[in-house]
C-alpha cells in the first residue's frame, strides 16, 4: 500500500506515523472516532485528550494556589473556551456534563478551604442564605474539603447559579451556545 501511495499518487508516507487500523483506534489531532448503531462514523474527543484536559483543570484548580477567585474564574474560562472551540466539531455533550460536575466540585472545594476558620465559614454560609443554627452546624464539620465540596451544604449554598455570578462558566453551556 505504501508503494502504491508513493509511486502512483506521489504522496510521501511517514513510516513511523502511518498505520492501518480500525477507525476507533485512531487518534488524529486529538480527535477520536466511533461508530453509531446505524453504522455512521462520528467524531469525538480522544480519550488521551480528555485526560489532558482533566489534568490541566486540576492544575488550575489546585487548592493551594495563591490566586484570587476572579483570576481563577478568568483562567478557567480562557482554558475551557479555547478547548471547547478547538474540539467544537466533536460530539462531547456527555463528557462536558461530567467535566462540569467535577469542575464545580473542585471550585466548591477551593472556596471551602479558603474560608478556613469556622467563624468565616459560618459568616459566608449565612451570607449565602443559610439560617444561623444550620450555618453553625455546617461550619463546624470536620469532613475533608473534597467530601464537603460534594455535600448538601455547598451544593445548596454555592449553587451553579452562584458560581456563574462569580464568573465561572459551564463548559457544556458554552459548547451548546456555539453549536446551534
């Protein structure tokens, strides 16, 4: 096949990069492919590209980064919009829904860690609409940051709408807005 491409079609073939493979095993510029039940081949984001995205978001949302909330929101927005724009032709709604959920949990974890003291947590929970007794009870929890980030406490106070007000965008919402 290589000889045919080079001699008849005058196409130079890179032996190290070129291979004959099943369509689902191919990675091309970060994209992968899958076959629907109907037999159509569709474009998706390759598994390694998804892992890289998650790793990068994890770096941006490290708990110990000395960065303001506005800077964090700006940095996340820049990365997410760039990533989604690059992969916009791929089918990735399910992946972005999962990433959004995980990313919001990381953001909630950062806020809970920054509030640090029981007194600060108590005040902030009250500012976000929790009554005094519940705010005091929840502020005194000794569970880990990651555990609390997925708890009823922060899901009720730092809702998705509140995070949007703080400047954090949803990757899925952005993807849906550019893929009308």
